[in-house]
């Protein structure tokens, strides 16, 4: 059913994955949005203030809201099969 010690250490593995994923999404998401912001301001398509507001909205949505949704969808589908929530 559950291979190896995954049932015993499943919560620890999940917590470490969440911590590392949190730092990774901040770094990657911030870099991507700054590149897009620089291009739009440089081309004078947006003002600096508009670009910062748009960046804040999409950074929050893509960095904080979507991973939480995907986490809950993953847990709903695979959580009991992997032994994350116990028996």
C-alpha cells in the first residue's frame, strides 16, 4: 500500500516541500514579473505606478492564491493514498 516509510514521514516531507516551494515561488515569480514590468514601462505602455499595481495583483494571485488551491486539490485527490492524513 504505502511504500517504505512514507506513511511515517509523509507530514515532514510535505512540510519541507511547502517551505522550499514558498521560497522558490517568491524568487521565480518576482523575477518574471520584474522583467515584464521593465518591458512595459520601457516601451511607455504603462506608467511606473500602473506597472507596480499590476505587478502586485498578479504576484499575489500567482504566488499565493494558486499554489494554495493546487495544494488542496492535490490533498483531496492523493492525500489518503499517500498516507499524509493517516489511515
